[in-house]
C-alpha cells in the first residue's frame, strides 16, 4: 500500500478548510484516511498552517510521498529545510542558528511580496486613471464629431423635406394663389430693450471670447448650432404650413363663389320677372285710364250736342215774361 500525504477538503460551500492527511493513494480525495497530520486555512492572511512535525517526519521516513501542495506547505514552514540539515549531519546549535536565519529571510520575502502586490495595485489604479483621463479628453472630440454629423444629417433632411413640401404646394395650388413670404429688412425691425438676462448672457459671451477656446467650448458651440438649425427648420415648416392654409382658404372661397353664382342668377331672374309684371300692370292701368277718358270725352260731346235746343227755348221764355 502506497501512502500519500495530501489535503482533505472540509468546511462549507465557498468557505474551504483543509486537513493534512496520510491516506492510501487509491482512496478518493474526501474518502478514507489513516491519520490527521495538521490543518490549513487559505482564507486567513497570512495563511494559517498547523503541522505535527514528529508524525510527518515518521511518515516521510517510512516512504510516504507528499503531494505538491503539501510539499509547498512543508517548505514554507521550514520542516524540509530542517530535514535537509539533519541529513547532512549538522550539529543542533548550527541547526538552531540556521533556522533563525531562515525565519528572518522568510519574513523579508513576505514583506517583498506584500510590497510587490501593493505596487501592482497602484500601477493598475494609475493605468485606470490614465484611461479615464484619456476617455474624458476624447469625449469632447467625439461629441463635437457627433454634433457635426447630426447637424449635417438634420440639414440634409430639412432640405429634402422643404423641397418635397414646395413641390406638393406647387402642384396643388394654382398660379394665382401662390404667395411669396415678404422679408422684413433689418432697418424696419423694431429695436427691443435689453433685459437683465440678455446683458448677463452678453457678459458671459465676452468672457468666453477672452478665454482660450477649449474642447468643451467647441462642443457647446456645436450644440448651439444644432439648436439654431433645428429652430430654423421649425420656422420654415411653420411658414410652409401657413402657405398651405392660405391656399386652402383661397380654394374654399373660390368654391363658395362658384356655388353662390347660380343662386344670384336665380335671384336676378326673379327680380326681372317681378319688374315685368309691374310694367304690365302699369300698362293695363294706363289703357283703362285712356278708355275712361275717351268715354268721358264722348259723353261731354253728346251733352254739348243736346244743349243748343235748350238754349233756343230759354230766350223765348224770357221774352214772354216781360209781356206778362
């Protein structure tokens, strides 16, 4: 039976704790074992090891073979170095002195290791800080590039939309209803009083002009230009909408005028008919008046024809009266 010195895992999940065990080589890791020779806790800094030196020397003398991890633990604890001195035949006093020297060297080695780990951590932190600074410096450039590309894309889209809307308006609206937007000259524009906010903004602009331009200033300018282009696009869209509304109103007014024309014609026809009836009535009245006048003239003529006989009779009667 080949005996092997190795570790046997103990403890709970994600909290390992090991025992140094002498076990049969054919047994599983956590299976049967012959004897417990010590313990090893890797979660403590520095690592905690407890070893029964006498029993390990017994098993090593009897031909037991340690695993790689157990050999490292024995080497770090000084057991293998002490066995080497004994195998050479050194005296006990020299062994004690050599072990003291070995302990001093071991402490120095641990300190060097700790300092190296600290330096590695500091170097990693410095590299991260450099990367962060480079990213911060590169961010404004990337923002300016993105702003420039965004402004270019917005300008192209606005030009395409404007051309399409102008074509649609030109196709739909007739030539008479096309209107042009009157541009007000700069001289006629009313001068507005400067407010406190505007004065503050002017002071900030003057200060920014005095200072040397940085990448942040470039980014801010690009954003301002982007907002101005967006405002101009909105104004153009509003003007186009107003044009469309005006053309629609003109078309509606024409349609209303076309609809009202036949109604006016019918009204004029009715008035003409009424006037004709009134004229006919007047003519009939005049005819009646003329007939009545002619009848009255005939009657007067007849009366005048009858009156001479009566006139002759009357003088005779007058003559007779004086004789009486």
